[in-house]
C-alpha cells in the first residue's frame, strides 16, 4: 500500500527471505542456484538475510517497497570473505535504474567475524519503485550478502538541498579511473545494461571525469591455443579470456560515453603507454600484445645491448600503432583520451637509432652516460614529445568538428617525469594536452660508485655495468609507487632532485594550470584507507593549492560504501574541513547475536569455538 507524505516513517525491511519475490528463487538451504534465506538477530533486529556464498549463482529477486516520496536508503551488508578485499558484492538497482550498482562492505571480515555493516547507499524518489537484488553470474566468484534495507523519509527541504547539491559544478573535482580489465574480471560483463554499471557507480558523486582503460590491446591468445587446456592463475582471468574479444568492443565504449554524458559525467578513454609489458604468471595469455609479439625488433635496448620487454617510441612503427589506438578511442565520442605514463616504463632507452641520433648531435656514445645526463634526458623527452605532437595532430584531424581533450597521467614530480622521457611542461606550453594527472610513482636509475670509469668522470664502465646488472642483489632501476610523499633523491652527480615537500610538489604542477590552462589532478593513494584518512589527504592537497584530485582504480573503491561515503564527497573542498568521518551516520557496524539459528554473541561456534 502506498503511503501519503504524512504517513511516511522510517522503515526497515529485514525479513528479506520472506519479502522478496519470487519465492521460488529463495531457499532455506544452501542451493547453488537460489538465494539462501539465513535467520539472524541483532540487539535491535530479527529477520532473514539473503546469502549466496562463493560459487552460488542465484537468479535476481525483487523487494517490493510500496513507498512514495523521497528517502535516504541504507543497506546492511555482510562481510564473510577476505578482509581488505572486495570479495563480498551484492548488486542492487531500483526499478528506474538502467544498471546495477555493486555494493561491498569494507574493513574486517572472515567467517568468524559476526557483524553487519550498514552503509548509506543513495537518495531516491521511491514512488512506484521496487528494489532488484542480484549477484553477478560471471567473473570472479564471491559472497553476496544483504541483511536488510532501511529507508528514512526526506523532508521537502532535504530533497531540495540534495538536488541543489548534485547540480553544483564547483564540487566536480574528482578524476576517477576504472581498470576495465578489473571490471570484466570481477563481474564478467556482457550485456549493454551490465556494462553501464561502470558509469552507474558514480552517479550522485563529485566525479567530474571517469577514465575507462581500453584493454583491447590485450589481444593475445593462450599459449596452448585452447583456453580449456590453459592453466589460469585467477578465476577472473579465465572469464576475461572468454569474454574480452566478444563483449569489450568499441560499440560498447561508445554506449558508455553516451551514457556518461546522459548522467552528467565526462568520459575519457585511456591507454597504458607500455601496453605490452606483463610477466609470469600472467604471461602466455590474453595479456600479451600481438603487435609487440610480432615486432621484437622494435623493443627498447639497454646500454649493454640487452633487449628490454617494452617497445620503444624511438620507432615510427610503434608511434603509428599507438596513434591508431587513440584515434579509434576518440571515434567513440568520448570527451577526451588519456595517455597513462604511470605504467609501462621504459619508453625510450639506447636503441640503435637513438645512439646514432645522439652521436650526430653530441659526438659521443650515450651508452656510457647515465639516464639523468641532461643531454640523454632531453633527447628522450624530445622523442616522446614528437609522438605527442603527432597524436594531437591525428586527433584533431579525426574529429575536426568535435575537439577531443588529451590527458597525460604522469609521475610524482616533474623531475621524475623527465627521467622517463615524459615532459608535461612542454606539452602544456605547446597546447598539446588539456589535463595532467600526477600519479605517485618514482622511477630512478641508481648507479653505484664502482661502475664509473676512473679516468673519465661521468662515464660508465660498461663491462662493470653488465657484470653488476647480472650479479647484484638489487636492480639499477629503483621503482616506488602508491605512496603519499617521498623526499628528494640524489642523482648520479650526488645532487638532490625532487621537491622538498608536498607544497613544492603541488606548486610545480599548479604552474602548468596557472600559466597554460591545463587542469591538474593529483592522485590519492593507497587504494584503501579510512574515510578520515581520505579526507585528510584531500585537505592536504587543497591546502597546498591543488584544485582537483584523482582516484586510481575506483572500480575497487566505489563499491566499498563506507569509504565511498567520504570519497564521493571529496570535491566539496570548502565543506570538507567540517565533515566528520561519517561513522554512525553514513555507516556503522551492527553486531550479530545470532546467525543461522546459532548464538554467536559470546562463544563462537566456528571451528569448534
């Protein structure tokens, strides 16, 4: 029965096993093809939850809400998988939605951890709507647990304030990035409606840009020639091998670009600039790139002649291949394309044409010089800048009447960028790019003192170098990533390089925005933190003068609703200092006293107590 506004009161739907339809999809015993109806009890609630454990594949059920008007919706999520992972996922959507949203608890989990995490999901007009409950049938197996749904009526003023807040443009400050391989591996997406869940996750948030990684470069085949006879190391990879070529298409990406536009979210398609690097045990399958396999002669080469498993942008063929990928991405109608330079290093090393060009310019062999030699650095940057110029020209030619933005995801600081041949300052000054995203990654060449020639300072002993590379306990290449801040590091001449503090780092990037109009986004990592920690990290960047933030791998962050309750609001720069963590209001832990008709309030029956 529908309720009038005067009759609306908070309600909790806690007996889901009885209330959801059709009943034939629900069972009191744990059948693989049906939802398990599990009785539970907390201090305040008694009911039945819907559960499907690891390899279950139940059909969708519907919870008739029979409500009218606007409500805040909270959901009770179970956590019985692995702690710190998104291994408990329930799919929810309202009648009017075009796609499911994926919801997962966060924090402590495990089979003997007896609690439900209630999280704010969304606000919605529930007039005439029901709630559809599902579990993904393909991809990575997981738990799916929903204990209850709680709805709290909103006043007229609360609805007005909610809508006004969503309509604000000044809070759209977040650059979210979805690893589309992760989405396909987790959920096994096929139909258009399933893929739209990629965008659906970000409605009612401060996300301005959603960057979707193009994984069509993963076009290899399993080494056995038959996926059925290939030993995959993860269940999700087996799903990707089966589904990638058929369901990850440019047509699908075009639909997502249009759907994002419909939802007020700008869509960017992104590509890892070293899209051919993968190692054991993820090799020998679709992660391989056919172009790279067919052109081993186009690989990077180290100074001692060793081939490196990365193609070099020194070669026109490599540049042409990558430009073709970007032009195809732009044809989907997305607002921008993104070069991901935080994956796939190196891009140029000491290939024969690089050596010849360097010798023509400077009259000596670059192999005897460190990577941070200014001339080596400048020439590597020149090569990649030439590529970016060609890319910009090609994009303009492909879409002359619909300009496409070009974004660059780069390293921790400008010095770290140039160390790998990436030069966002030049790209911004020449108007080649429209946005820069700084990812906390540092890659440096570290050369011990015993590798230098005694009679020629600043030049390497290549014989000693080759011996060191093969016998040392550590690599000459130091790679660090997913950190908050790293202090300066000495270069090959003993000079400290890099910003002294976060303020200096932010300021050097912000000059690109102030002088050249390129929007700057700074990354917040690691992926999983408390809501308070996310808040403080964003405030630190704002205090240093940054106006926009970036969130990498949001496909793993958005489902974790306790954390997302803060992440989705991080664009509210002016209000952020006054936000609480949200604990007790937007999320809370509720202790289970009984589950499955067993008392777990004191002694825990798991494994005999």
